[in-house]
């Protein structure tokens, strides 16, 4: 390998060690930090984040990139140059004052959002959201785009995918989902209330750890802790941590929240050491990352065969399930219903929640919608897609933090995750034999090894569309997801 | 305040934020880090520690110090200049190559020490210790000293105290302790075995937390966790964490370990925000720090009045103590005996363990003793001071990690802590009324407030001898400790 390429890697890995510290500071903030430390913690994070930004956007990075470019021979090294260059150029395009203003305003907007949600008053959030939208548009202008201003933001989360592609994809998928939902609504529902009861947190923890171990989550290279909102964070190579939250009344949150984060963690745990500390040592995109969490949470974790293996353990820990058949339990964890809150939505309605958000934020960024129109627009789309209307802002337009954070372009990742997951699943079925049998025997290592080979080991070397093409022979195609839902819910609801 | 002084403070506080991150990385390493992450963690810590060292020893620090010096008017600002300058000059005196060599050798020595202790083979450690001693001597030569090479190292832990002062102090203190021990050995012993049993960790935790709250440990600005070796660490202002270790068989370790660390933590929690992030925002010295832990652990925590308040709680949590009288319990937690291991030693014998170590390490640094003489020298002094001989290296010369770390000059801090604690206690008795009554009512806030006013709020503004003079009207005087022991152990052993 060339000398300059080596120098570039050393330089980037050096910066990444400060990012490792930042990850730990964030993890601790959400898990164990004493309450009164929050102000100082923000200052520490601000200082170190500022330093890593400064180092990454330094002339040194630029010079090393220039010199190393011609030395890159392998796919991996070429990808390193491409991804690093792109990130470098993007950071350079945003004027520092704008970046700082955005940070400050988004911090204020988060506080305002929290208060607005608590008070159920959209007007408390409105002026802040207006600022955030304007700043995001300004940032998009600096980043640049060809056709659609939203492209510039979407690219932060899903490189290589255009707003137009997404918009083209929506109508048929939406129609399918609305139709399926209609059919389901007209059939007999599973009993969901069997999942509601009194589930001791200590016992839920035992169950979660049991499942994690079986799914090959490596507790010597990771941890499971508690936090208000579940998340996955990589501190360093061999240190990938997930959190969960147990609901004493509803056993689903703990189980499927844990499996979801486990999916993210298995991705992170599978990224090779040689890529770590480099800009290609991450997931391919937010959508691909989400495909891994949704794959394990829904396709595997909500499958009948999965519970064929785990149901005895569940009834051992919570004996009251022994009165409920596996069949009944499986149907109940796959209940589909019209609901107001995204994070509680099932596989069928989830993407409708996302479409609504995507359409609204795309409209905001392209001046087709005003912030003041938001509550009405929200309720109108809820009525149209899900047939229900929120009675409060907090169950409606104020439910998610994303816009307060200024994360425009993020929401589509959730939908893309579901679509990629199904497409990946069908490729897996072609490649591996007797998948169902393995799942019902609690053997997941072959599935994981396949995912590692096809996805995890690649890090961010390939853009999502290239990666999914390598795996499945075609670009993102929502029909896999449609087929998957059709097949699964026909069985569950006898459609 | 002058502009340059302000700039200096900003510069130092900026560096301190990276030190905050380092503290968290260390805390996590000892508490929650997954096993496989240790190699990467060492790299992260190394990189960030290197950065803070580079920044602190930079020309910028030097220039700001020079410019700010004349602007310092207050005692606090003058102390800031003095302490910062001293630390800066010390760091500059050691050649970077020597510093790095020392880090590498001490890391190797720690591994060798662990193995040697496990295998009970001094020879495995010997060549490493020889290197560490030689490097420490070299460092001492670079740091400089007037009379005694050991002074240069002692100054790292106890500024303002000379080896000569220490050596002069020893004979009478040693004679007193050996005599007292002799008398105690010839009298009736308390029953220590009542403290041995089966103490559930969960219950010990409840007891520890109860005591910590009563001692005004602020759980909103701190935490209690578990680790292999108990320690106190400050992450940032309003974030002071302690750890403890519970022994299921011996209840003393958990209780007194926790109170000991609580003493350190109360000191750290009492350092004012305005000093934080500056070199004067720490404890005055290791000895003064240890005085706070020993004060709470021994003088308060092993007092009769303390247990008058806490014994009902103890018997509530561990009902088997209801068969044992408070008097009997109190005597048993103050059992004095000849023992081999420092960390398990009582108040009377503890300082004898320290003297032995101090004399040996002073001899090593001043070429009066060779590393190869160590085992014999150790056993000879053990016989002389404590009348017993270790049967193994691990219970003898290999028991402590300090020399593997290259922390020559540290051991005296433990003894000084005991001496300062007694001297501080007698001053407290003069200043506050009805101390005993307050303690037996579980009211510790006035004692804490007094310590805060006299010690904690001062940070590192004053050197230890000046601080103790302000409090007690005289420099360090071991007679207070002698008086304290005499009075206490006469009662316990009816001498």
C-alpha cells in the first residue's frame, strides 16, 4: 500500500479515537450519568466534537486525500477515498457559522418540542420548527443538488437514492398497504390483550438476554443496558452496546425492542477491524442499517418458527402463557391495526406512517408546505392513509423528535429498512436451505454468517443500491416487501 | 480580571474537557466495558492522553502563563499561576522519549507483576522492577531535587514535604505503634468472627446506599458502582463516581470500602465549580485526599457513636446481628492484629505496613537497596515491625501494584492521610460542639460543612502544610494521631 494512503488511514484512525470517546460520552449520558452532570456533559461533548470536526476538515486531511488518491488500487481503498472525499467536501460546503447556528437552534427546538409535547401545544414549537426548516433549506442549498432540494438532505442518510425514486415508489406501495389494511380490518382479529399483563422487569431481562445470546449477540464485545429510548451505539471495535426499555404492562416492547437493537448491533459487530476507524467502517446507509434491525425484529423475530423455539422459554419465565397456544401468541404479536403512533405501529401500517412524514418534510423543504399548515396536513393524511384522526398534537404532529433535531431526510430510512429487509430475506431464502428448520431449532448462526458475508463485512464500501444489487441482482424493489406481507398476513388473518 | 488570565483559564478548561473524557473512559474500563474491548480502549486512552499532554505542554500554555502572571492579584489566581507553572515545568523537564519508555515499561511491568503474583514467583517481576526503578531514578534526576533524589518523586504526591521530614517522623511513631500493638496483643481480643458469615450482595448494596445518603453523598451528582478494586473518580463537575466491592463472607469490606470512597467523593463534590477544570481544581495532595477518606472511614465510620445510629439499620437488613450487642460489634470492627496484607490492615498496624514500603522504596531510589534484596528486606522488616513473616511472595513483596506502576513516592500518602485525618479531627472538635451527639443522631452535615469550608472549598490553592496550618495552627504533627489511637484503643482493649 502507498505511503500516503497509509498516512491518510493513520490520520483518520487518530480522529476516530476521539469519536470513540464521544460515543462513550453519549452512551453514558443516556444510561448512567448522574442528573446534575448534564450541563457539563454538553460542554464536554461540544468541545470534543468541535475538535474532531476541525481535524477532519483540516488542510492535512485535504492534502493527504489528494496525495493518497492515486495510490488507491483495491476496491476498498478506492471506496475509502470516495467516501472520505465526499464527507470532507460536504463538511466544507457548510459555512461554520451556519453549522453553529443550526446546532444552537436545533438544541433550542428540542427543548421547545419537549415542552410543546408536554403541553400539547403546537404553537410553542412552531417558531422553532420554522427556523429549523429555513436553516435546513439553507444547508441543502450549500450542499447542492441537481433536481430536488430534498435530495441534498436525503443523501446524508441514503446516498445514491433520489427523491424522485422515492416518490415514484410510493403510490403503488401505499395502495397495496391501504388495501391490505382494509382486508385485515374486515377479518377476525387476533387477541392482543393476552400480551398485556404484569411482567416483572427482572424476568424480562432474563428473557432478553437469553434471546440475545441465541441470536449470537456477543456479550464479550457488547452490553445490554436500559435507557429511556432504546438505541445501539458503537464505542469502538469489540464494544457495541444496545439499550432497551421494559414495559411492565406490555411484554412486546422489551422483546421486540431488544431484537431490533440486536439487529443493529450484529451489523456493527460484523464490521471488520481493518475498516474500523475509517469512514468506510460504518453501515452502508441508515436504510441498510435499519434493514438489519427490521430483519431480525420482524421477519425473524415475529415469525412462527422463531417462537416455536422460544415459546417454551417464554412460558417457563412467564408461566401464565402456558394457557395460551403458540399459534394464538404468534397471531397476537402480529396484530395489525390503525394506530396513531409510529413507534407502536405494526409491519403493515408502519410504512404509511413514514410516507406521511416523508411527504410532509419533502413539501416543507421544497416550499410546497408551510409549517403553519402542518397540523392540518398531518391530520388530513392520517385520515387518508389510516382512516383515523389524532385527538391531540402529542399523538399527532408532535410525536417524533426528528424535526426538532433537524433530521430532514431521515424518516425514509425506516421505510427503506423494511423494503431492503424483505429483499434481503428473499435472497437469503435462495442461498440457504432449510431456513425455517434452523429457526425453529434456535440456530441462527448460518443466517448471521450469510448477512456478514453479504452485508456486514462490506461496511460502507458500496453504496446501498450497489450493495442490494450484489445481493439480490436488482436495485431496491418494493415488491419483495409486498410479497412478504401478502404471504404472512394471509396466513395470520385467513385472507 | 486580566484578559490574559482569562485566556489562560479558557485554554486550561478546554484541555480539561478532554481529561473529563479520559476519566469516563477509565471509569467505564473498570466498571462496564465488555472484556474484548480492552486493547482498543488502551489505544483510545493513549491517543487522547497524548493529546492533552501535548496541549498542556504547548508553547501556547507557556506564552499564556508568561502573560497572565502579572495579572494575577487574588490568592486564587496567584495559586493558579504557581500550580500551573510548576506542573508545566515538571512536564517539560522529562524528555518525551523517557516518558514514553516509562509508559511502555510500566505497562509491561504491570502484566509481569500480575503473572508473578499469580505464580508466586518474584523472579518473574524482578527484571521489570529493575527497569522501572532505573527509569524512576532517571526521571527524578530530570525533575531535580536539593538533597534527596526521592524528594523529586514525593513532590508529585505531597508537595512541600521532604524525605527528611518523613524520615525524622518515623522512629517515634513506629515505636509508639509497635508498643501499642504489643499491649493490644497481650489483652483480650474482640470476637472478629461475628463479622464473618453470609451477606447477600443485594442487601449490602441497600446498606451502602443508606449510609452514603446519610453521609450526604449526592446521588444526583454521583454514582456508586462495582469494580474489582474500589476507587473514586471525578468525571466532571457534578459527576463524581465511586465504586465498591462486596465480599459475601466479610461484611466489613463493603461497608468500610464504601465509606472510604465516600470520603474521597465528598472532597471532590465539595470542590467549587469556579476552580474546576483548572490545575487548582483538585485535592491539595494525595495525603490530604487520603485524610478525607480515612477520616470518614475510621474516625467517624469506626466510632461507637456512628454505629449507635446505624446499628438498628444493620440489624434490620441482617437480622442475625440482633443477637450481638452494639458494644460487641463496635469492638469487633476495631480488631487490631498482626497481618500480612496492607489493604486488610487495621488503624494501628496500617502505618507500619506503609513505613516498611516507604523505607524500601526510598532505599531503592537512592541506591541503598537493590531490587534483588527486596524479598529478604521485606521479610526482615515485617518481622521487625509486625512480628510475622509472609509464607509467600503474593502475601509479601508482591502484594501491591504500586511499584509496577512506577508510583514511587505514593505510599507515604496513605500514612500522611491517617496523620492529617487525626489532626483535622482534633481541630474539628475544637470548632464544633456536641459532635458525638450529632454522629449518634445520624447528622453529618455540620461536620461536612466544616470540612468543606476548611478543606474542600480550597481545592489545590494551598500546599498541604499551609492548609493544615490554617486549620490546626501547626504543620503536620503525628502526635494527634498518637493521641487518637491511644484514647480509642484504651477503651476498646481496656488497656
